[in-house]
């Protein structure tokens, strides 16, 4: 279970403190792992809807892939990682809102340059352009 808080004067102030305390009480007597890291806002629901409903939809229809196949192909092209000599790719769910916006921009440029395919910006979709 993850909880979010703010560090003020070198002390952690947990949001939803009562929920946190109840959860901790369920673990009484058990060994636990405590991890503290800087909060990162992951991609938004609006970004996810735009990704699947616009970017992936346009690309998959153009390329003849299912949406899931297109999503995987894009991840391997734009989010590759290598660990211990093995190649894989990052999950889009792990991206921050800024990283996800960068991915969308890179995919838009690639589609235009390599496929002669136009993918509108999110604000164009909202206005119905």
C-alpha cells in the first residue's frame, strides 16, 4: 500500500493519516519495508484516453496492427531499456505526465516524418478540429 505525504521541517506529514494508521495497525508484529521517495505524478487519465483513443487508434488503423500490438511496437521503439544484456521496454504506466507528453510528441513527429501521418495535439481533439 502506498501513502503520500509532505516533508515539513524534516518530518513526514501523511495525507489521509487515519487510513494510514489503520493500515499500519493491521501489520502489528510483522516486519515491514518503508520506502520514502519524491512524489511523481504519473500520466493522467486524460493523457491515457488521448493515447489510446487518438494516437494508438490512428496508428493501428494505418499500420494494420491491433491497438495492443501498436502500443507494444511504440513502446519498443521509443521506450527501450536494456538490463544485463536483455532488451525490454518501459511501461507507459510508469511515465510521469511530462514524460508521457514527451512520448506523445515524439510519436507525433515520427508518424509525420516516417508514415506521412498526422496525429493531432490533445487540445485540437478537445475543440473538435
